C-alpha cells in the first residue's frame, strides 16, 4: 500500500526523497518506504523543472507551479492524503497572543496558508520544517502560537530541534521539525534516536568518489582575487585568517569559510554574495553544486535544473533526505498501525 503525500514548499524535493527512500548516500542504502508524493506545490519554476526532470523520485507526481497563498486547498479535498509536508518560512508576530500572523507579512501569509492546508485536507500526519530561530522568535511566544494553532486544527504536536549531523548528514545543520498526528489516531510519534551522535560523517567522506563528469558538478567562475584569498586561508579557517593585503571587511563568520575535511560542513546556505559560496578544504575554489548536494545528502541521480545560482538556491533551501529518513520511518509505523 502506498501512503499518499501532498507536498507543499517542495523545492528540489529533499524532504519527499527522505520519505520515499530507495536511494544511496555514499555506501549506505536507504530502503524504499511505502510513500508516494501524489501532488507537489511549488512556486519556483526551476524547482518544478527539477522535480519533473528524468528521475525516479517524482515520476508519478502532479507537480503544481503555484503560490500556496493563491491555490485554494478545497480543490484537492476529493482525494484523501495520509501525509502533508511543507517548510513554511519563519514567522514573527508583532502582537503577543495574536492567533494568526500579520496579514501584510508574506511569511505570516505563508504560515497561515500551510495551516489552512492542514485544516482543509486533514491528513493523518503532517510534518513541517523550520529554522532554529522559530523557537526564540518574539521571545518564545511565536512557537506557542503556532503550536496552539496546529492543535486547534485537530492534531497532537511534537516539536523537535534536530541536529542533522547526528542522523548521518555531513553538515552541522539544525532545523525544527513539527510533527502533527491527527487526534483520532491512537498513537504517538516517538522521536528517533540519533545514529551518528559520536560518529559524524565528514566532508572528506561526503566528497568521496564523486564522478568529475557528473551532472551539476561544473566548477564555478571565480575572480583571481578570490583564488588568492582562498590560497591564504588555512583549512577550516575564514576571512579572519587573511593577511592585511588581502583583508576584507566583514562581521559575518561565514565569509570565506573553508571546510575542514575531518569535520561535517557548516550549514550550506542558499544565497549570498562574494565570500559565501562555501569553499573546498584543499583546492582554492568554491564547491560545485554536486558537492553541495552531497553535503545535503541528495542522491547523485537527482538532476537539478537551472543556472548555477538557481541550483545553489534549491540545494541550500532543501531538507537533507538522510536527515529525515528515520522520522519518515516512524510516520510509516504510525500509518501501518492505523490501517
């Protein structure tokens, strides 16, 4: 039996692939699970092209290019969905105790739209992802409001700050997961135990055996001055290590940060100007997008569509499939027990 997923904010599909399984990362195989993404709603056309590209993960998916704030979920109610997925942006609330986000704030509208999808579609389980900052937004009041809103739609909520490196992702990425189990289901979501708490996957391991000629592995254009800076920065260092004649002004520690081969990568970001492209530990250059995809644990057979910048954005905004695999496995357990 295939459990039906309705995916929102799908991006390049990292969260969905984590639910599907049937992929390799390095030497590890993640077996197929009984999930199928039947619909994927995404506003970025390049991400939609990635989802529609010749890959096995979204062959039977109805990919919808659209804005969630303008696509009414009522049109999808004829079909029952087991799982709703989505990573709505971090929401801030200007009025403590207010039950909805600001009407004129785009992130507030996106959050409200996701809640509306939960309310209208009533999936058995939903999983939403957000940045760590959601826990402290408005001095902790935002998370209380969000939790209460989800509970009012008919769900028991678990909230977990996940350190993805502890689940086999070669990256020090932290994200908050909201897991909602419909209240008529007599089961509880149990947070999976970390598998790599004392044995992180390193960047050097993540980059092993990359085929130099594979798709999305082209080198980035970079100025000679950038190369000179990277040659002067030691492995694991950043712009603070530059000599005076190459020094740059900056306050952000992520400027010209080189990876350390013996550690997981720092968080891969989706966008940014000079000095933010994530840099190789040995070679004086920015990472290729395939190397970024390895850090995010995307399987090598997923082809990203768009320019270098657009592909970078898709990868940086994604949820690592390996990081959510065990969470999906627990949701699969709940659904099997329910049936």
